[in-house]
C-alpha cells in the first residue's frame, strides 16, 4: 500500500530539515517544529538535517551557534547531517554558501527564470499607491519583467543598482499541504518577488529553497506563518529543476499550527514562557517538555497525554496534526513534566537534581558518597511532590546545608514560630533526646509528646518542628526528614528555632 505522505519515495529516503538562526534564542515554537521534523524522520527511518540560517550577520553571535547545538542535544533532538555531524550536502551554515547562491542566481538569469529589476523604492511605492487607489492588486506590477536592451542600458547609465526577481508563472499554484489539504494561490496574488538585494545580498526566499533543492529535502514541516511564502518557493523549486539545480523534486509541505499565548495572541519570543532557556533553568525534563510541545497540534490518542519520545516516533503521523491554532498552557506543561518526573527511576532522578543543588551551593558538583547516599534516600520522599527539578533546592537543601549557614525562612517563622511554638519545640527536643533514631521511633515519640502529652492537633504539633528542621513550611515528610538529618543536627535546629521564638515574642 502506498503511503500518501511519501508517494513514490522509499521511507529511508525521507530528508527533512530544521533551520534555526544563531541569535541566541530558541522558542517553544521553534522546538515544536524541530520535534515534529525529528519525529517524522525517525518514524520513517529517514534523516534530519540541521542547517544554520546565519545570513543575518548583524544578529548572529558565537554564543548563539553553540547555544543552538547544546539546546538541541539537551532536548535529545539529534541530527543526522549538519554542524558537528558532517554529511554529503554541506556546508550546513548558509554564511558559507554565498558562492553557491551566486552561481544559482547566474543560472536563473541566464535561463530567463529571473531578471534584473531597476525600480527605485520610491517608484514602487508610487505605483502601489496608485493601484490601491484604483482598487487593484498592489503587489509588484512586473514593470521590469520584459525590458528591452535599450531600456536596460538606460537604467545602467543612470547608475541604478538592480535587484533580482523571480519570474513567477502566470497560473495558479496548487499544492497538497500535509496538514491543511489542498491549497490554491492565484497568480494575481503572486507578484515576481525579490531574490537578491541591490547590494548583491541573497534573501531568505532564495537561499531557503536553493538549500532545500541542493540538499534534496523531501518534506518541509514548518510554521503556519510561512504559508504565504510557499507558492513562491514552489515556483523557484520548479525553476531550479528546469535548470538542473538539485534533485528535481519539490518538497511536500506541512504547515504547523500557530502556538498561541495569553489573550489568544500568537506566542512571541518576547512573551514569558516562550524561550527554551527558561525551561532549562527551571528544571524541566527534556522528555517532559517535548511531550507537552507535541500536544500543541498532535496527540497520540484521544484519551492519553503522557508518552515517551519512542512512543511518539512510532505513532507519529503528520496527517493527524491539527490545523487549528494550539494554545500554550503553562500549567498543563508543568503537569506533563511532573508526570515524567514521577516516571524516572529514583537513582536517575537523584542525579538530575545534582546540578540544581550544586548551582545553589547546597552540594558540590561531585557529591561525596555520604551526600549521594543521603540524596538517594531522600528522593523517594519528594519525587511525587515536585513538578520541576529546581524545586529540589527548597525541598532537599536543608539536608545538606552547613549548620552555620542554615536559616529559617522569615515568613515561615512569623507564621508558625508563634504562640505555643516554644512549648512544642521544648517538648520535641526532650522527646527526641533519647529515642531510637528511626522514622518509626521518631514518629511515636513526637506523637506521644505533642499530641497525647500537650493535646495538640497534628498541624499545630508538627508545624513548628517542620519549620525548625527544614527552615520552611513545606518540606518532605517530617519523620523521615528527621531520620535523614540525624539526631545531632535535628536537636541543634530545634534549639535554634527555640531562640527564634524567643526573639519574636
């Protein structure tokens, strides 16, 4: 049975690309596009090409290149060809392909597929305004499309520097979008567009299709915002095929839905929550973030939201991507991430918290054997309670901080270390002074002393002890925390908290 996504193409012949710019920022929209291309390539056993669109030299940074590579590797979106991976279709940085573009443009001009346009910006603006006033289409009117040699010579003698425009076909351009179905663009809406500026600099509408053709890209999955450029690019693919540039195949297109933010507006790179770096800093798992981004337009099943990337690759069908805009929901994103946190083996979870604990100065980058043993013992107490890895600092930091540096959160002290807190702490210290140091014995001693002895409700009984031990109102289970912290440190912290009560009285 023929796959209508592939046509006559063998599955292993699938070639898709992800073309970011090295400007130092990848957005969740960028990553969603990269993910869908990666899943598409992996589903068919094809190849993902990483191509860096760095022709905008004013915005590129050296850090931006490395950030792009590191981010994709952190996500696990590995590429088969491109920087660091090599390949037969390089170079993979557009800034290193300028001679390629110049050669292609020369061939297009020689074959009359493109032409020089000498119109000044002022002339273009005047003619567009006149067309609008007359109620006519205001795109480029083809003024320079069929200039005579004498007219060209006159412009040259005036010193005009021309742009290069593609000669668009005078017919509708129709294509089957893999997400949206058949789409038709009429010729009156498709004026001859600029490929090269007057200064000789090639533009995106040229370099992108040229690279796709020369790298034999078979499918282009990209954002809906680029849909309007597709018919022009299809015309260029056809022209390139006619002059023998590339493999002669026009890629199949699939335009992915917009990702919407607050106020039902398209998520902008300036919006909070749009940049990948924020999720890395907060301690999202790559697999959790990717799982949620996959849901922005696609689902593995109607009744299932959580899945692994292996499961996504196996099930991915671009024809099932929804064409409607998808709303980015930060709370659901965090919930999906939390589900993946709970799926991690405890030892793996513990290892993933270390960079965050180390970054906060709580642990060294390479913990000692004793510190690692404590961390591994504490993980089962918090794994079900955490949504992101950065929360490990507040949840676990009290177990590792030096006693000289241990502090009680002022807000927790003001709300909890008041009233009967002094009596609670005194009774707790006495009860814990000589009991066996196991979770069960600690719990029994505190319940007997505080609930039975002082007649307190559990919340009032254990709240001051929790703040004394962890420095916070929220912590891992109290009795287990006391066991992990040890008798000596626990009693010292109860004493410190008692002094805090006195100072607040």
